C-alpha cells in the first residue's frame, strides 16, 4: 500500500502520526522514571524533548524551500 502513496503523503502521514506518539512516549517514560527515583537529568531532558515536540508539531512538515 505504501508504494501507491506519494512521497509527500507518506512523509506527512509519518509526521502526523509519529511525532505525537514519540512525544507521548517521552512523557510516559519520564513520568514512570520520576515515580521510581525522582527527577534526574535524564527525565528533565525527556520533558524538554516533549516540550520541543509540542512547540514544533505543526511546523515539522512541509516547509517551503527558498528558490535558488
């Protein structure tokens, strides 16, 4: 089925589905790790990654490239 879809549509689909899932996983793993051992540098990084994804979710797809 993937072969029938255009490259841009496949990229959009992977970003539209994959980015929120990765963000959710980062948050869930960070929560579980913090429940066990408290806040660490790793959990702060994971939360930072999640917040970065949350800020850039809409801008990750099809940015226009400048001509030239």
